[in-house]
C-alpha cells in the first residue's frame, strides 16, 4: 500500500519517467515445487522390489554399528538340492548361496568360491533364469578358475548381479521368484547378523539392523501367495511362522535384548535347516 | 525378452528390449554405477522404466543408519528436466535435487534405519513419455 502511494506521489509530482526496467530472465527457483504426495499415496503406489538391503550393505551397517565381524566367517557348510526341488524352494536356496558368496567373495578359497558360483548357476538355471545369465555365470566360473579376474572385480560384478541384474530377470513370468531369492539372501544375512551380534554381546547395536518390518511384510506377502510352483507346506508354513515371529520382533518399541537375538537366530536357523 | 549387453565395466549384463528410451537410460546409469565402484560405492538396486510427462514413479527402500546413500538417475534424450526426491513415511521431503537436467542425484545419510520413498518426477519432457533409470548406491 505504502509503495503504491509513493509511486503515485512521484507520478503526480511530475518526476521524470524512469526507464522501463527490463523483465528479469527466468531463473529456476532454488527449491522448485514438490509433487504433492500424501503418505497414503506414497505407500499405495510405491514399487517394492527395491526395498531389500543387500548382504554387503548389511555388513557395512553392522560395521558402522560397532560390530566388527566378517559375516562370512560364520557361514556353515550347506548342502542344498538345487535341481530336483520345487521352484520356490530352489529360489530361496539360491538366494542364501548368493548371500554367502557375496559375503565371502574377497576372502574364500578358490575351490569354495567356484563351488558357490556353480551352485548359483545351477539354481538360476533350475528356476528359468535364462541362457544369458547362464552364459555369464559360466564365463565367470572360467575366469575365476583361470585366475583371470580379481576378487574386487568379482565383488563388483556380483554386487551388481544381485542388486540390479537378477531383479530384472523374468523367470518365465513367475513373479514370485525374485522376492523369494531376496528372501533367501535376507534370511541368511539376518541369521549371520544375529549370530555376529550374539558373539559380540551387543544386542542393542543390532536393533536397527534386524528391525525391518517393511522387509518382513514384503516377504510374507509372497510366502502367503498361492501358486502352482509353491514349496511344500512344511517349508512355507515354517517360513510363514518364522517371518511372523520376525515381524513381531521388528515391531518392538524397545531395543533388542539378548533373548530377542536368540529368537532371531532360532527362527532363521529353523528355516535354513528346512531348505 | 532379454538381451545381453556389455557395460563400461566389461561385465555382461541384461536389459529389456521393450523400449529404446528405457534401454538408453539404463545404459547411462550402469556406466555411472560402475564409475562409482572406484570411489567405494556398491549398488543396492538399479531399475529402469518409462515415465509420462508430469508423472511420478515411487519406490520404497529400506535404508540403514550408518551407511551413506546416493540416489542416481538417468533420463533418455527426451528428458529435459527429471527430478529425484526422497520422502520419509510421513510424506516429508528429506532430500531433493534442484537441478534442471536429466541426470539428477541426491545424497542422504539416514539418522534412523527404516523405510523411505524415492520419487522420480518427470518435470519436463520433450515427448509425452521417456525412459528413466534409478539406482540406489551405498557405502
């Protein structure tokens, strides 16, 4: 109002007409407007195949939480059937081995590494991963056998394979396969994290690593989905029970205590023993 | 239908044949991800899709306290201005780019472990639809 009044006074006073100010050039605002998205819209429209942390990412977070343990040193020997079983079962097992491989790729002996690579190749072939990934894995096995690839290079390749390539494969249109591979990797990783935490006696430090209700609910959705390729009831029932228990633990408001860590180890051990 | 391609890192990788724009965006982003490995960034997820002008695409990600994250993107040649934003579960924007290009990046170090939403927003496209790719990398 005051500005307008002053402008009028100047105009009426017969002052010289100022040169017209050139219009300012358009400048992108420092903070452009944001899309308006309510929590409900975000939740309802979000794609969730990006949800699950990778095993190596989990190990990084474990280190940041002050738990300096190489998860690979806690991996037991596993004997999995990756050919004759149902697709669900093989997908979960392949995910477990993929996690084992990622956590040990820079430290394991060559024969152990080659065995794990062969198991991943067999598993992915059994669940219809396709000829391209099969050829890539065969090439990798050859390069490892011939010492033609460094372990750091291999870690990069498999980090990408796990996080970016496998989730984009179609597995003959079977939508359950990718989440079940992820479930296997995550369950194997959660089992190792819980064991590392128990070893170090730091249950509170693990709370943020193991409390992942959204991840657990994501897996539960796929375990509960019916399908022709579904694992035997014994496996899915145990997986359902274990994930439900983990979901309950993840929803605890208080930090984890030693008994909670024991529970995580027990339920994940139970599932892994059935695989 | 999938095909095998070679990346900057030399690894054999796979990509969808469905749409050239998506493939272009994905290829651009894979090269960036491989460059990031030299600085210690690992890849958590990489995905590519088509996006219509003015529309958003949302992804839920679980992020760990203690890790650093970077959300990298690439748009194809038809993208003039792509935005990337990170929201918390309450719908609050925690991080966003302020550039007017087709390869925006945001970095974020969570103070709490939990679920967050990555939102890609096709603010300005030269065509009604374009290919975009998004990767979450960590260290």
